[in-house]
C-alpha cells in the first residue's frame, strides 16, 4: 500500500517560523522608527527654512521684521492695539495669502474664530504629539490651533516699564515694532530668529500681575522663580496653543534655559514641565519670561538663525552660549 506524502507543516515548524518573523520585526521596528524620526526632523527643518525665507521677504517689503503684538498704556491700563502675532503677519510669504486677506488686523482675533481655529501646516512640526485644536466653539469646533515655531524674544525681559517708556527685550523680535537687519550687531548668522517649542506646555505666572521691578531681576540660573512668588499651577493653562496671539507664551520663547531643560513644578502630587511668565504683556506688571525651546526630536531642537540657516542645537549646549545666540546686539561671540 503506497504511503500518502505529507505536504503540511508540523506545529513545531510553524512556531519556529512565527518566532523567526517576530525576531525580524523586532530588529526592523527600531530602524523604521529611526527613519521616521529622521524624516520628521528633516521636514521640521524645512518648515523653519520656509519661515526664514518669509521673514526675510517681510523685512525686504516692510523694512523690518514683523512686530509680535502691539500694546500701549492708555493712562490706566495696558491695551492691545493689535494683538496679532509675528507669524500671522508673514502668512502671505508662506503661500497663505488667502488666509492673510481674511484677517482684519484692526479687530481682535477673539472675534475672528474662523481664522484662529484653522491649522497652518507650516507652523506645525510633524513630531508634535498634540497637533490638535484648543478651546471650543459652537461653529468651528475649536477656537485655536497650536504652533511649534516661536520667535526669539531674548534672554528674559520681554516688556517692562509699561506705564512709561515700554522697554523691550534683547532678542530678535519684540512687541510694537520690528528690527531692521542693521540692528543685529552680533551678526545675523549668530542670532536666533525662531526655535521649536512644544504645544500644550503648562504655564505658571507670578503671584502679582502688576508687580514692577525698579532693579530688573536677573535671569534665573536654576529652576527657581521664588522672586516672583509663583501663583498656584493651573493644569489647564498652556503655552503655544494659539498661533494668532502675539504674547510671548503663545508665539515666543526666551533663552533663559537651554533647550529641553525640564522646568519642573509640582501640583497635587504631579510634576509638570512648565513655562514661566511673570505677567502677560497686557498686564501692568513687568513681563519676564522663561519660555523654553523644546521638541520631540532626540537630543535637541531645530533652530532658525536670522541669516535663514537652520541648525540642530544639542540639549547639552552651554547656558552662556545659548543666551549669546539669543541676543541681537550683546557683543558676545557664540562658540560653534
């Protein structure tokens, strides 16, 4: 009697094949993740290059950089005469002219939710994990959309002496007006224009939003804001969730701390990595800010320089070097 030849697999053979496939997937997955991370970092750098070109086109056509919000003292309080951000003012130069034409810059963005609720792809890093709307609106669903690229507002001081002369910081951008190329005495290749930030970072504020300092407080050398007696942390108060808003905690960053420094504040048994703003630009108090550049890229952040070049800055950069890169005319010579 002829034997029937077996053509199938035994259970052991099948398990061996499955084990081999699992091992191959385990080996390939990290490589795939690294490729994706590298692609996200490259796309992010390209976004910044486009924003750099837009900034230079604005400088050429408007004789200076865009202001990051406009504020004035009316005798009793600080009012926003044009609260729109610097990034909103470069929209025509990043192929968003129709969106720009839809903005009425004489009207507060809070009354233009059709605009503020929109996502602008060039403002978002592909590695951002919170690429989602913020706030609620009955018509548009959300009121705002975040931004991952913030303008350099300097080391620490953003807007002080609001009831008198209004003093600005030492960065590339400031409220009320825009700097010209000739005002970058440190050189445009040595000065940061923009850097990455994370959306939905928690924010803490000073206990008093009307405090004015006769002697400017020094930029913090450690994560310590005790000079300002910080108010209790509100877990629902965030930074960089409104691309339309020209305040430092929405469209700006400062170089008080090096990239991706963990600025930990605890509340209710939970640690939060926060940004600090003593008082917002529309408060009477002086505005000092430690709004840190952060990213989801491994090891550092992408940075746009004022000459239009993009660099990847390592988290291990020295604090003095990072701050030197943030000043437009401090006379420092940043190390390479």
